C-alpha cells in the first residue's frame, strides 16, 4: 500500500510556492496595494490556467492544483502584508 505519491506532493508544493511568490510580488509592486483584489486576481488567473490546460489537452486540469495555488497565494498575501506593515 502506497501512502503518498511524492511526485504529486512535490508538484503541489511547487504550485503553492509559485503562487506565494506571484502574490507576494504582485502586492508589493503596487503603489497603493489592494490585497483583496490582488488575491482574487491571482486565484482567477490560476483557475483559468488550469481550465486552459484541461481544455487544450496539453496537460490535465486538477482541482488539487487550484487548491494548492490558493493556499500558496494566501501565504504570499500574508507575508506581503507583514512586510508592508513593517515598512
């Protein structure tokens, strides 16, 4: 019995890290940061990319990837807000 597919776990961690970085940079790049709008825009972007992957058949669409993107984006948002508060 296999407990976890480490390749899939690494892929999910990669998604989370990438979207954390994307959200962090997107929020800090704004002159007048809008956290809620930035978070929503990154979530929509990630979901649309997943749908496009499934639609065009280049890769498969996976709900787990969308969830990992959202978790990473939330982490990036939180970190960016901490940086902005200290600045």
